């Protein structure tokens, strides 16, 4: 009786070990791509408060290599605004540059004057990386440039 319990226990342990190995119990490898940006200098879009900007883009600058489609989008947008996002497919870049730049569609609704922080994201299905972006609403967007 003791022997049969030991055999059953050993077989159960062996079965559990095989099941965990097949299920991928080992940790997933880290991403080989990075969403790049300049800290302290987020991308920004300036819109007129009465008009917004119905169709424009942020840029998703990716560096590294990837073998799946990386989808992109912008979240935390002002009320009434939305992002159709974008996608960067593997092999859609010059391999000598070690990366690619994708266009991330946004539609900015008319919004009161002010600064609206948002988040640009990139997702390979395993990992999501983010960067801050800024939507600025001003009567005269060129005033910011002229200083």
C-alpha cells in the first residue's frame, strides 16, 4: 500500500512538472523594442479652442526589433476627442536604422484654452510601453513658437 502511494505521488509530481513546462511556466523574455521619447520634451499638438483639430497625428518612434504587429494609440484625451491609433508591422522599416516611426491618428475636439496631458502607448501583445504627450489649446498657437 505504501509503495503504491509513493508511485502515485511520484507520477503526480512528474505530471505536474511536465504540465508546467508545457504551459510555459518560465518567465517571458523582455521586449527587444523601445518606445523612444525625449524626457522633459513631450510631443505636443496645439489646437484652436473653437476648432480643435479633426485629424492629426502623433509619432510613435520605435527602436529595436520585433516580430509581431505593434499597435499604437493615445489615451487620456480631452472629452469628445478620440484616437484611431495606428500599427507598425515587422519589416516595415529600414533595418539599418534599427527601428521605425509610426503615425498615431488623433482627432481633437474643440476644447477650452488650457494644457491637456495625454498618453501615447505602443503594445506588442505582451508588453505596453507609454510616453507622455501634450495637447495645448490656444487662441494663437504660433504665439508659443514665437516666444
